C-alpha cells in the first residue's frame, strides 16, 4: 500500500481549511435541525476537506532518461495553451520558444525542475490575479521566475498565480545544483507555468496537449557545439 504524499508547504493551508470546515459543520448541525438539509451540507463540507488534502498531493513519477541533460520535461501537470516565439525580456533578453501549461483545479499543483543544472537566477514578482490562461497574466500576475543552466543551455521558467491562487512557493536558490524531476515548488490553486526555451530546441508538444509533470518531455535542447 502506498500512502499519498502531501506537499509539506501546504500543511497550514490544509489545517486551516479543515478547521473552517469543522466549524461550519458544527454550526450546521447545531442550528439546522432538519437533517434533510444539514446532512447534505455536512457531507459536502467533509468532501471538500478530503479534496483540499488530495489537491496538494505530490505524485510519484518516473523520470524519463534521467541522465540525459538535453531533455526538458514539464514543470507542471495541465494543458498546453501557448507554443510560440517570443522575446524574453526579464532575464535571457533574447528570442525564445515559449511553452505554457495551464493547470486547472483538478491537476497536480506541485512543480518540478524541468532540467538538471545550476540555478542562475530567481526573482519573485508580486502582482495581480488575472485568469491564468490569459496572455497578460505572464507579466501582470504574481509570479516567480527561475533559470537553470547546464552544458546544453539555459531554461527559464515562470510559476504564475491565477485568479484563486494567492501563494507561490519556489525552492530556487541561485548557485544550487538541481536535478530534473525533483520538486521545485508549488502553486496553490488555478495557475500556469511558462517555459522559455532556445530557438533551436526541438519542441515535442503542441497547443491542446495534456502533459504530466516529470514524465512528459516538452523539448530537447540542441547538441553542444564544440
């Protein structure tokens, strides 16, 4: 039997949610004497308590070709909503291929390093809470930006908060060495991740594809030029 692993940075969120639901259940059972009304409401609240715990699960995933430094795997579960050439102006300051993955309420919201390498950049940006699938959310919403570098190039990505997300957790520390497929943080509730890849990277996904963090290969970085 395998127990579900829960994200440690979400324990307080889960605890507060359970406390609020427990109080509401007590109020309903105490003040609503009609069991045909109080019982369904209480069951809905209990279901929500279990849903909020399940929501912050950390899945056990198989890392494809773990020693291949060229592979770029998905940071998040969700649906590909953008694949296009853009100018990345925050850190790389050059043309890149942007691949964006939108997460809905039922997707795993823990995030994972897309490549192995050294963290060369991190910055947290406070901001708005527009719908995460809107193009402007990449710049205007609360987000955390990170960049990893290895012998094949640099991969820059943003964890972007959505309308209902109010906290981004990111483990990026410039100078640290990280491994592809290990957890790099969590975004709480609906949100999005933007990946910025070299123009000569081989992109393996298209708009509309459903992807899984760690297991879906988003792209291959180009071979080294000696």
